[in-house]
C-alpha cells in the first residue's frame, strides 16, 4: 500500500489514495478518512467544491501520523477561477484543512478563458511552498498544449476519469510523454464493472474482487487511483492490491473492455461550453 511514484518535480506520491467526492462535511467524511489512514492509506484527495475539507482536516489532525508522511490534495473550483480569486480560494482551503501546505493543488476543470491565468497563480502558490506540487484535473490534450505555450512548469498530475470501461489511451500516452502523472478518479466506475463477466472471471482466477482487479489493472499501468468508499471493510479491500500481479494476457483482455463510459459529468456551469 506504500508504493509510490515520483512526480516530475521529484516528489513522491502514493499510487493509492482515498477520494472523498460527495462525502458530507460531517462525521461520515471524517470517519472515512480515519478508516483509510488506519488501513494504511497515506493520500487523501479532496476539493473545495466537495465541501468536506474541514472534516478531512479534523481526521488528519487526530490520526497520529506525522504530516510529512501524508499526501493531501485539494482543488480550485470554477467559480473562484472566474472571479480571479485563486489565491483567496487556496487560502480558504488551507484554513478549512487546518494545514500550512498541501502536497498537491489542482485546477479542477479547465474553465475557458480562465485556466491559463489560474495556472499562473498556481505557479505563485508553488513558489511560496504552500503547495509542494501543482497539477490539473479533467484536462484534455488541447488544454495541456495551451499550458505548454504559456508556462515552463509542466503539471505534475492530470486527474481524469479512468477505469476498465473508460481508458482514454491517447491522452494517457500524451501525459506519459510529457512526464505528467495520470491519476484516476472514479476508478471503480461507480460500480459499473463490478458485475462484468470478464472482471468476475478474472476475480475468481486471482481470488480477488472485481474492484481489486480493476484497481490493480490501473496500478500496473502506472496510474494512481483514488477510490471512494465510506465502508471500512471496502476501504481495506480496495487497498489490498499490492501483493499480486495480473498477467499480461489478462491485462490485454481488460483493455478490450473500454467503451469510453463516463460515470462522471461535466459540471452544470460548463455544459453549454464547447470543450
């Protein structure tokens, strides 16, 4: 569970983390983070729009793990980008988390007309030491190409939806070519492949659950994963993926399941904008 990858600025990031998307800002979110850390997770992924940074911060404060051994990610939402309030939004995230720095700060969505200037502000945050790495989420190749034209700092991470039913190979290969670590959100596809015949057969072969097969498939491709769960048993099970390997021929079989299925959606305020 402690396996890591080196980002393009030579900082280590765990390959496995807990996502807290849509977990309420109350005891449920705090309990999920506490369970994950107790199970050995060291990366927690949140965002301002999730409205649970305070609960994440409470769990971090109580967990007993040194701050330097944790990897905490947050993200700036679209509204703050449009208002040009990047520095303010970042400071508020730190305040809610009760942290002096985050390990990774992401642009949550490439808001047209905003994300290039937002990136410039993230560069300043990086320089200040209050974020140890900066990156993006939901960026396609053309967005990354636009960043390359205006900045010498390559995003450390591009967080995208990725799982056996959604494998954007061209984007992933682009990220690999430019040293951008791909991180998969919704790596369990909100449960969409857990009863898939192929995944069930492979689960039987390796004595694992279909969820573990899907997460291990991503890990073997060098993709970081942040599965979400509030169930302590499933949190532990999702982390139990580092003591076996899927054979090459089975990896190739899983690759054939791709159907570009997106279980997440473009947010309401971007739906009328051409991406």
